[in-house]
C-alpha cells in the first residue's frame, strides 16, 4: 500500500481529518482509496494537504468517492 498520512483535523474536534501523501500513484492503490473513503465516512470531512493542484488530480481524487455526474448547468 502506498503511504498516506492520516491525522485528526484538530485534537479538540470530534470530526475531520487531514490526509497527506495523496499522489496519482497512491490513488492507483485500491487499499488507499478504500482508506480515504473509510476516513470520510468515519470523520465526515477531509482536508487534503500537499495534493497536486491540477484539474486531472481533482477528478482522480473525486472518483475515489464514486462516479462523477454531469453538472446540471452546462456552463459550469
């Protein structure tokens, strides 16, 4: 499994997590994808740190949570 690091968002909050180490290679690992989904279901919010700032990476990361849908407004 590719290495991702998962930490609490803040020690005084019962929700949220910070995940770093998410790369294209990491997202190719089903165990990493499953862990990201598990953290979201458990903590309700994720802050991804140090993720490649590209549209392609945004799509790859979004697909971890399920298939993408067309936006109802075509100009968006």
